[in-house]
C-alpha cells in the first residue's frame, strides 16, 4: 500500500513539475537560448549583406573575409545555444527527480554537457594559430590549424548521442510512476517530441558532410547555417512545450493567475495580522487568532483537491 501511495505521489510530482509554470533554472536557460538564437538570426542577416550563399566568383575579398569571420563567430553561438537548451531540459527533469539515482544521472548529465561545451569552445578558440589565419584568404599567414572537418564531425556526432541520452533518461521514471494512462501518454509525448530535434541534428550532420566536400564553401555553406538555425529553434520549441500548454486554455490561465494573486494577498494579510498580534496582545487577541485559523482552515478545505483528482486537475490547468 505504501508503495502504491509513493508511486501516486511520484506521478503527481511529475505531472505538476512538467505541466505547471514555476520558474527555475530550466526557464533561465531556455530564455538565454532564445536570446542567443535571435543573435544568431541577426548574424545571418548581416552575412546576407555580404552575399551569403553566392558563388565564390561573385564575391569580393572583403565579402569572403567577412563571411569567414561571421562563420567563426557563429560556431560559438551555435554551441552555446545547444548547451543551454539541453541544460534547460535536464534542469526540468530535476523538478520531478523523485529517486536518488535519477537525480544523480541528471547531475551527471549536466556535468557532461558542461565539459563538452568547454571542449567545443576550446576547440573553436584553438582552431588556428594565429587566430586570424581562420579568415586568411590569401594563404600568406604563417601558422597551423586543426582538422576542422574531424572536429565538426565529432561535435555533431556527440550532440546526437547526448540528444538520444536526454530523450531516454526519464523513461524509467515515467514507467514506474502510478498515474492515469492519459497522463502518462501526455508525459511521453512531451519528452518524446525531442526526437524531432534529434532528427534535425542528423540532417545538419549531412549538410556538414556536403559542406566539407564542396568546392565552393561560400555557396554551399548556407545549408549548414539553414539547418543549424532550424535545429536550434525547433529544439527551443520542443523544450518549451510544457510551459506553452496554458496558452491553449486561456480561461484556465486567467483563473490560475487570479487564484495566485488572491492567495498571495491572503498570505500578506495573514502575515500582517500575525505581526500585529505579536507586538500588541489585547484581550481579544486570542479570539482574533482563532478567527484567522478558522478562516484559513475554511480556505484550505474549499480549495484542496483529493489525491485521486490531483493529476487530472493539473492536466486541465
């Protein structure tokens, strides 16, 4: 019986954590990813002014240098967006990490993602020595560069692996919790939709392969940027789907906001009355305190929901 109750509580925590809007680290990370994706889009617009996607014979030396510099900057932007999106998803997992093993796996995944992000940034910084050899068109700058083709294959492949890992990570927990079939289907859908972003990562990897074999990288490089920006923005949408649910039921959204405001006002009024009673204890203070407690009990009894109804209620919010 205790195991059944525990599973039911775990299910309530999972549904509540995924389908309610309580701000946390996951929200902060996805906001950062969204802002940087806007920067990415602006960089592509600037690159378009330098004839991004045009054939090499139609470009000036200044255009080529500008495009190579933009490509170099885009590498930092792309890796940062991917890191913040994946970290946001794992932080969301921590909201319903009811078991110690699952919580440890989430923290371990965050460490892995952080280390990989540092490796990516270090690889971009060490791409060439001196760094301005990256956009050297003439080939007159002395120095060395790493095998960028192998580096991009490695980072793209590892990103796909971590995508699959993050998708599979919550499945054992979702299978063990005791909730209704409908709620479980909703949760599986929310987490499984990340497979769409993983598919886009595979398409991007194919575009990188085409780009490395291209005789005109300025013309063919546009496809890498196109699939990259589609991939990251699709991943942002996938990561924010749980928070977007109230938008499809505005009435519930307004009710929850109004209810939250009333609750906050009640707590503030209750706090003021408590502080007033602590400073000055009049003969009627005990009656006043009893009235507050009785009022609060009535509020709890009116607004509380039975344990069996809680998961379904949260799905309707």
